[in-house]
C-alpha cells in the first residue's frame, strides 16, 4: 500500500469539521473571514487544493487566522511548516497566529510530520500493535479512570515512534496509533462523558488513520465523531459526519457487519434528534445487511458490535418511539443474546428495560431492572449506563413515595455509588 499523498492532517481536520469537499471548506473560510472582520479575503478551491498537497505553502497571516478559527487547531497541527522556524510567524511580523487549546494544540507535538530518519527496527510495529491489542481487550473490564491514562501514555509513545519509522513500519505504527486514539476517544465519550475532549481526541485518531492510509479505520473514527453532535440533537452535523464515514467505508470494501454498524450509529443519532421512524428504518436495513452478509471480513479492532448490540439499539429506539411491548421483547432478546464480557452493554439494556417498565406504569419492575443495572455498575463502571438509570429515576417521580422507589434512592445515593459517580 503506498504512503498517503497530500496534507493528511488538514484533510482530516476538514472532514472532522463537516466539510466533505474542498469547495465546502473554501466557502466556509470565505464566510468566516467576513465574520471575523477580515475584508476582501476570498478563498478559492484551488487554494485549498494547494494547502492539501504534498508540500502545502505557508498561508498568509489572514488565511492563518481564519483556518485556526474555523478548524480549531494550530497551523502546525494542520500540517503546515513555517518557513521562519517553529514560532510560526515572520520575525518582522508583529501579528502572531492564534493557537488553539486542548488536544488540538497537543496535536502539533503528537502528530509529527513525515519521517526523516528510521532508527527504529521493523519489529517496533509488531511490539506497539501488541500493546494496542491488549488495551482493546482490557477496556471491557478495567475501570475507565485507570484505563484512560494508560491508553494516552501509549499514544504518546506512538507519536514518538512515528517519525522514526518509514514505509510499512510507519503505516503499521500509524494505524495502531489511530486505534489507540479511537479507544481513548471512546472512553472519554461513553465512559467519562466528556464529549468535547472526545471530539478532539478522535480528530487525532483521524489524522493518524490518514498517516496510515486506512480508510476503514477512518470511517470508524468519523462515525464515532457523529455521536458527539448526534447526542445533543444536532442532526445536520451528525449526518454530515455519517456521509463522510460511509464514503470512507465504500473505499475500503467494508464488511456487512461494519455497514450494519454504520446504520446503527446513524439510527442512534436520528433517535436522539427525534427521528425515530427514520431510525427504525435504518435498523431494519442493518438487519437485512447482516442477514445477506458479504465476502469482506470485519477488522480485528471492531469489537463493539454484534447482532445483539443491534437489537439493543433497536429496543432503545422502540422504547423512545413509545412502542413499549415491542421494545420489551427486543431488549429481553438482546439481553439473552449478550456474550460474556459485554457487561457494560448489559447495564444499558437493564436501564432501557427499566425505562420501558416505568413508561408502562410498573414502578416495581422498573426499580428491579434499575437495581440490576446498579449491581453491574458496581463491578464495571459505565457512565452511559448510569445515565440510563438516572433517566429512569426521573421518570419514576410520580411514584417517588412508593417503597420500591425509596429503596432505589437508597442505592443511588449511598456513599459508594455517589463517590463513584462523582469520581468518574
């Protein structure tokens, strides 16, 4: 596989920001210049094409200001190299390029440019990949507050190794680095409920996947990025990212399982944006894809999806749509089909079953399922599962004086649960 050509960092940042074409970015930059009070700046698609080339020219100061403002990263993190050294400005120019914070600024240090030397042996790729695989398995049982620092430390190592490798070794390290950042972003979003931080980390994952020229991994990362706007009801932003994710998947000849997962992600975004009918149609399409199958295998790193997980997606959407008997049946089937090691997902299903019973005016059964979720959360913390339990407790407000609800409150607000929730 050849090395990717062009400025993959700027391309990744463009796609992550929802600009699926160079023309889209050019138009947005021109609009942003007007909003920033920069008169007479018009960016054309030819200019964006030059910036995304193998040797991007250093933009003019006004263009730098607009690029950093719109994409939220420093110029170096966007793949540009200053002709005047690391400071990023001409020594006689009093205007300094603004810098961004968080993971975007971190990206300048952690995603080096193209390799210039190769002191590392080819075996470094297999060794780095081995730790990445171990982290992938450990995620399902290790507490997120313990797992997250280890994953980020591994990513830091990968960033140090990347400029010291070439050719196949470089691509393998970059792919493992992308998967590592993807895992860190998933922990931040699903386990720690830090969506802003997760979005920044996933952008670093996407840039690493670009270094590896791995479109399937890129598709998975962009689809995860769609959750961020999708969960707050920003349907347009979520669907823009899903369009990009599907485009990358087509380039990679994705497996039936992967394509079904993309439908499930879009369905969850639609559900949270109020489009339950569209969501159920997408889930039905995913079920058809899984039944038909195709000849392409799923990647080893895709360990977060299965027919049982799809059923869990479906049951949640049915519940939100008000199809309570169907939701109960679907969720119970998903629970039975769960494999050992899927304890985090079990907490979500228990929470959804509790929500079904609360909506069915059956508080005792709702509290029973909520209690099972809390039992599992005491063993394996999962912020998304705890959110489900809290949503159920809010739905049980009309029954708050009943004994079963008071018992649930005692569990929700005991010392161990309270400290655990606040620490995560």
